[in-house]
């Protein structure tokens, strides 16, 4: 066998091994089951549609903090789950004042084939990304802002992107990136990739907390998970739905034990305090809560129980009121 032939032969074997390894990997990460991907509910005059970006396995032993593995296991078991949970990634579309307003934007290509399905969920309800007028971002983490861009293409070219000033100041600042710990570095890079182009195009706007931003919608400051984490409160005709972003990631654990935090929390202590305050308020007042990582559609009510809370999912309704 001459040297040239040996080289070709070796290259062919390596190429075959790479193909086999890709095929095995693809098998493990096969496409998700086809589910409806949307769920609609009326809040006063406004129509809210929960939209699924998909789901992703999360490993609670690795992600959750301020809790033992044993406690994670026992709390998960109470919900008939394990420490490998399947987390939803939800976004919400509000029709308000003739506008189409999206709350958070999904993940696009960043987290594999089980996520990135927000555009298909929109398509199922007959809405194209070009029709979206405004996007309200709860915070700049790429399971909420990844879907703003697909590669170098703006997914929502006609939308104004609303983000709180503390959030843009933190994630798009070179100074804060330099001072941030290693565990947060990936989020800075992804913030530049996914929000940066909209900033450069002058499409990102900040807002005043506590003042109506769009008809019926008011942003509320809830720093902790990130410095500019924001709730959006939708109110109409005495009804209210609070969009709470990442106030909760692992429902089976953080509802009964809301002091449990997650490695992504920029300020874990403040994140836990915000969660407890928000859950107490929602349980006391009885308004709707819409949470990006609670099992799709992520819409329900909270009730206090012992030192924690229980989640009552929206009643399936074809009449639109969920009662
Ligand atoms: Zn998130």
C-alpha cells in the first residue's frame, strides 16, 4: 500500500466514524412529538395566546442551588418526576389595541432540536414573525432572547423590542462583562449576538417601570434572577394576568421550596426573595400567572400551602375564559 493510498483510506475511515457518531447523536436528540403548540385565553378585552418554543431536559442536581440532591429527589417524586426534568420554554402573544405583542422570543438554534419552535407555533395561529409589532423581554437570557435572531437574520424585522434599562446596561456593557464571574460569560456573548443587532438598528427601547407601556400592559421591576428582570402586568375589566419570566424554573422543587435558586441567578438571594414576594401576592390576590418555564401553557393560579405554594393549571377551555 503506498503512502498516498494509506492516507485516502485513513481519511475514509475517519469520515465514516464521524457519520456514525452524528447519526447516533441525532437519534438521541430526535425531533419532539408534534403537539398543538398554542393555547388561547381571554383576559378582559385582550386575547392571550401561550406559544410553545418546545421543551428541554434540565438536570436539577447540576442546576439548582441552596438545596440538597436528596431534597430535590424527594420533592420531584411528590410530583411524579425525577431530577431530570423536562422544562417548557413558553412565550405569550397578546392582542392589544390592534397590536400584536409578544412576551419573550424563544431560543432559535441555540439549544438543539427540541427547542426553537416558536416560529412554527406562531404559524399555527396564522401569525408571521413580520406581523409582530412589539416584543416585551422579561430578561436577556437566550432562552428568552435567542429567537430574536436566526443566524444573522432578524426574525422580527418590524418589531420594537422593549427591555428594561438595567438589563441592557448590564448585559450589553463591556465593563460589566469584564467583572462578571465565569459562569455568566456565555450570556454576555449571546446577548451581543442576539440583542446587539436590534440595538445597533435603533429598535430597542427602554421604559419607565410602573407606567402603562402599551394598552393594558405595565412593566414591574423584579431584579434578582438578572439585574433588570421584569414582570409585565396585563389588566383589563378587572382581570389580570402577570407574566413572570424566570421567577421559577423547576416547579416541582421551587413551588414547595421557593428559597431554592438556580446557577443562572445573577443574585440568588434577591431572586429567591422576589419569588417568595411574587408568589405570596399572586396567591393572596388570585390573578393569573403566566410563567415561561412552567409546564406549557404555563398559565395558572397559585395557592399558598404550608411554607410553599401549589400551582393550579388553567382549566382547559374551548370557551376562552379558563374558569
Ligand atoms: Zn429562562
